C-alpha cells in the first residue's frame, strides 16, 4: 500500500490561479508542474475550487515515456485493485500509439463491459457518462497512470452564471468560477465585499464561508445583491448534490445599504482579525477602443485614491486579509497600475505570493481591461 500517495490536478484556462488556489486550500506546494497539470502530495476535492478542472490519484509512474506493452502490463496488474468489478470504465491515453479497438479489447479482457477510450483529456461530458477514468499523462517529463477522483461540475456554474435575476456579464464581470477562486484565496471564515455590485462574488462562495457581508455605495447594487443572493441560495439548495456530495450550508449573510467602502470601521458586525475583504471592486472604465495613456493614468489616479482609503479603513479594524482586483489596460502592451507597490509599502499590509508571484493576471477575452489579482495580509 502506498503510504505517501501522489495526486494530479488539471489546471483551468488560467493555470496560475489553479496553482495558487491549491496552495492556499491545502497549505501545500506542487511537487511538479506542467502547463496544464500539477503533481502534489495532498488530496483536494476540486468541486470546492474554481480553477481546478479535475483531480485524481497516481497509481504508477515511469521516469520516461512507457511503451504500449508497459502500459498494457501495468493495467493488467493494477486493474483488480483500482477498478475491481466496475463495468463502466474510461481510458484517457496521451502519446501512446494504439487504437481505440485495441484498448477497448484490453479493458474488456480485464472485466470492463462499457468502455470509453479517448486520446485526450476527459471533459465534463465524459465524466457525466463514466465516473471511473484511468488516465495516462505526462507531467514535467515523467509519465503517470492515475484514476480521476473528482471533477468540477462546469454545468453548475454556467447555468448559475446565466440565470441570475440581476446584473449581467456585459458589464465585464468575472465569471463565477473565478469569483469562487478569489473567495478561496482568503483563509478566514468571514468575508466582506464592500464593492458588492450584483453580489456575484459572494454567491460564488456562499458555501465556503460561515459569514459574509455585502455593501455598496450604489443603492441599485444593494437591491441586485439581495436578489442574486436569494436566487443563489435557492439554486445551491436545489443543485448542490451536482457540485458536492456534502450537505449545503450557506453562509450567514449581512446586507448593508449604500455604505462607502472607505467606512468599514462602521460595520459593527465585523470581526476584523477573523475577516477577509474579498472583492472584484471598481475596475475603471471598460474601454471599447484601446485607451490612451492619459486616460489610463486618470483611471489609475481614481483607483489609487479609493484603495488608499480602503486600506486605511481596513487597518483600523485589523482586517486579516485583502483579496482584490485592479485593472491592467491593453494598449500597445499590458499597462499595470504604477502605484501598487508604493501604496502597499505605506500601508499596514504586505503582499502574499500567489503561485510565487506578487499578483496574477486574468485576461478576459476581447476586453481591453484585464484583472490584476492581489492578496495582502497584515504585516
């Protein structure tokens, strides 16, 4: 029996976010990484994440590319232990010269009755049909045979993304899976979003925290947040079994109407040292044409003034962590905020590295403004 198992995880379309989310949720660092996968020493159900696609356990490894005979012999040896009497099996094979017919016959010889063979990474549709997927994959030069154990339900998030009663994606909002990742970047049990907007970020993590608080200076946003939270609670309650086998326990929610984000100290229900500020925040102007440098600088000045005040307010109540976004504008090149380092150095907070980086960039398709994601902790 392997007393020190190795696990593999498929990274989403923004791989650094998946790595950072794994590290924060497990307190562990990957042992190996490729563009699309990591190997690591701790098990994680990917359904609690937003940036990991699927995960499983490695049952055999080769230092170099195995031959077809090597793979067949290993399957014959491991099949009784990891597949057993299961009749419905999927085989996902990379880089091995074989035929679907040949591998199906092998699986049937080993006891499989309904066998699906693909030569690519399995998608959620494959997982819906077959819950037992054996994978051969290459990670950082090594080759591994593993069994998929958990798969993120893409349909859960896409359906919820498209069915909110208030707010729309046309405003340039992040999708729910990335919003869930941002919530998971915080380690406290309580979260406040002082730029709640339509409340999508809070809904994305409503099963991940014990308490949440929403506020926004815009009165219309207050109503949108309440509508979306109530709908999200209904949607999670009816569909949570598709996301997780556990019991759905929504966070206790506090709504604060039209409160300025710079007045956090007036929120008496907040327990600063046990609370994180997590927000998408104001991301400047979502330009329809490439912005001029003077336009970008004007937006940066507005953002710098806002976030100087927010960090000051956060320090007064000793908020434990701050996870937030700033814009990175697309001109001839990607232009990052020029005030970030100086602002943080002057505050009571410091950068916490995300996947060994001070900030991560989430580039939205066909948008001239991307998300620069930062996590700060108290000095």
